[in-house]
C-alpha cells in the first residue's frame, strides 16, 4: 500500500511570477544580454561566457561546508555576507577579511528577516542543514521551510540567482532505492531526504535561476580524487570532500552552463580531472 503525504506550503509563501527588478543594473553581476540568457533554459549559440556576481549571501556559513564556501569565495575576490544564527561565534570561526560581513540569519524565522540579512547581495548560496536534536520536525523546519523562506526572501528583493546544496538519493524512491542503506538511514530521522526533495521542487517552480548540487557522502578531509558530475537521479553511492562541494558551488555562481540544472557529484580516484565548466556543460537538464 502506498501512502501519500501532502505537506502544505506555509501561509506566507506564494508562487507568484517574479516581478521585474532593477537590482542588477549598474552591478557587475549581469549585463542585459546575460539576464536574457538566464531566463532561457535551452542551449544558446556560441560559447558561454562566465558571469560573476559581486556579493554573495551564504546561508549556513558556519557549517562545515558553508565555512569552506565562505573561504573560497573570499579567496576569489567576492564580497560575502555570511548568515549565521550566532554572530559572535561566527566571528571567531570565519576568516578576518574586509570583504566579509557577518549578519544574523535564521532560515526558520521567515522571509522578511532573511531579506534584511541578504541585503545587497546579488546571489544566495544555501548550505544549511538541520542539527540533530530531539525535534523530529527539525529537517522540515530547516531543510524544507528554511529553504522556502530563503527563496521567498530572494523573490521579495529581486535576487535572481540561487545555489542549493542538497544530497544524492533525495529522489531515491523514484530511483528504486527504497532499500539502499543510505536512503533508509538518512530518512530515519524526520524524513530528511524527502524534506530536501520538496525544497528542490519548490525552487524549481519558483522562477528563480537555480543550480541544485547533490553531493554524495560528505568528507571533512582534503580531496583524494577528482570530481565526477552526473545528471539528477543517477548516483546512489559515493562520497566527496566538502572542499570539492564548495568548489562546485562557487563555480556554479559564474558559469552559465550551470543555470537551471540539478547535478550530482562524488569524487573518484580513477576519474580524470576535468574543468568544472566542462562538467557542467556535459549535463543536460531534464
């Protein structure tokens, strides 16, 4: 017997068409021609050129993956607004850099406050994840509703670029991976993967220019292999260094071949080393 569970959207959310915004005029992020390209999901003639947002908001900036993203963004000259629930703690854990602003941000507290935290950032990277607790609804509060709140905050102030770090196997049921140990374990507490999948679906319906990155099991150690990138619902095992996940997310911000795509990544020792641009361009979105 199959039981269907419907999770309603929170009352403050909507899927209204994006209103036009002049946020990007005069900024380094997008020229008018590039903005037109962002709206198209089909391939375009000629080689794609990189586009580069000037300032990035990172949600989950003090997490193990989010911290690496902040560090890599700063090393490449980006301005960063690092969202953190505990600003004092974030200040002692993140680099001291004149291009870094640490702002209070809790994704569970709604779109209004998140819009203030995002401020003048031109793109958002979401690297949040619930922390284990006795609250079985924590995955839904953070991984689903928290992501919805971020998307709505972007829509509210006209931010049009969103990169989400999700997970492989989020669509494990459709892949026939019901009995995959990783799928069972990750859903054991609060249906975590199902919450992430619902967040992905919300982003894809929102009209925002997204890249969804689904990494395999996350390792804290430095990379020991090269990145393998596959289309959605392809990988069901494997792991990857958090450093490489951060590298892929940062590249996605400026690579048009990553726009409106869901990709899955792991690392393998035997895989050839390929530029991330080439990996993104090899993925055809469903």
